[in-house]
């Protein structure tokens, strides 16, 4: 992959702070330790665009990143924090669900799942919730470099079956750069479909 022109645009702590809808948006969703920031940086070929942290759960805002002035990647707060109180997690729910349910410029969702942990309860609830809203979803299994290649295929098949997906999830690694081209094409395709639909 070549480096992509991308830059941070804005953050929002509540729906009233969301920027006006304009270009298509692809939302990135996943558990707090799934490696969202690293993957965003790897996809656009920039090391410091999305800030990574050793402490899961640092992303407490919705963050917009402009890509080639063609669409936005939108990083949503992670879920499943061990370190964050239940009350705090619940306070983020309206922010996340409000964005996903109401955002007019939303082109689709990129759902990240740690390949070593597999599909968990949140994803089993979340994917049907998106399907009810006819929201396109691309599923990526992150940290694929942590598994031997012969162990990745069964995990991909298991996730596809568990989530009743039409196509295989994409096994990716931000560090080894495995699967990034395939994932990037899927993301661009989501944005392009939304743009052509007006």
C-alpha cells in the first residue's frame, strides 16, 4: 500500500458536537484493545494519525479523519473495557448508538475483532443490530500476525459462521501489513457506494 493523504478533522464528545454530514463516513468499531488506532495508521500509511495508547479505552470521543478529501474514517470509542466503570460505558452508549443509528452520511461500518479472542457477545448483538438498519458491515480480524497462518483460516470460518456473514472476514495485521490492501479496497468500496447513491 502507498501512503494516503489523510488528516485529523475533529472530535466530538456528544452528538451536538458532530460536524455537519458531508462526505461519506466509514465508522470503525471494536473492543478497546483490538488495535483500532494502529490499524487506521497502517491503512493510510501514517504512523501518528490516530493516537495509540498502551492503556485500552483511551478513545472516549468520536474522531473524524479525512481521507483524500473523498471520505471520512470515523473512530468510535471502543467497548468491553475492563478498566472503565459500567456507568461510564453506559454513558457512551447513546453517543455510539446515536451516531450509528442517526448519521445521514454513514456509508458503512468496519467492525474489528481480535482474531485470538474471536466473536464475543457484543459482536453477536451488534451485527444483527446493523443488519436491522440495513447498514453495510465489513468485518476484519485484527492481530493476525499473532497466529500461525494455518490457524487463521479456521478462525475466519468460525467468525463468518457465528455472525452469519455473506463473505469471509478479512484477517489483517497492522504490524506485518497482512490483508491491508484487501481491507482498504473494501473500505473504499463502502465509501464509493455511498457517494454514488447520493
